[in-house]
C-alpha cells in the first residue's frame, strides 16, 4: 500500500479528508524539524499536537522552526 492509499483509507475510517499535497509537505517538514531539534519521538507527537490544537500544518511548521532556532 502506498502512502497516499494508506492516508485515503485511514482518513475515510476517521471520517476526515486526507491531507493535500501542501499539507503533506508541511507535516513531513514539521516532523523533520521536531526530530532534528529533539528526540525522534517528538516528530509524530508534534504533528498530533498541532492537529489537536487545530493549527494548520504550515503554521505549526513555522512555530517548530522558530522553536528549533
């Protein structure tokens, strides 16, 4: 199963739309910023936290980059 197939199926089960290309790029960059600035486990948890807070992936990435310095 490809990444996009997984996301489509998972999103359907969650009752949500899958992320678009720009959101995917921002989320992957957010995960990278968190992983490189701290422990690797911070990557998925930072994405989860941004989603829980209702913050757009691009805005969360800006915050992560600011924190990472």
